[in-house]
């Protein structure tokens, strides 16, 4: 990840990478982990939850 990149952008990329590795992983758990790892705000967490809701799990 690029230095100086916004934590939210880093978190989105990190979550997308994890979902690519395992599409059936618990998405809310990923948001919680990303929030801790990238020191996100509650508003950032809400954005991630909405981002994941817009991309449904594969069947």
C-alpha cells in the first residue's frame, strides 16, 4: 500500500483483497478488523458496511 494513502482507501483495498481470497468470509468481521488495523472512524466503518452491501456475496 502506498505511503500517505488515506486509511479508508487502504481499508477498502485490504477488504477487497481478503474477499478475493475468500468470498465467503464474514464481512462484518472484516470491517471490524480493518477498523482496528487502519484506525478508522465510525463514519468510515459505516461507509465500509455500505460498500460491502453494494457488493453482494457470491451464491
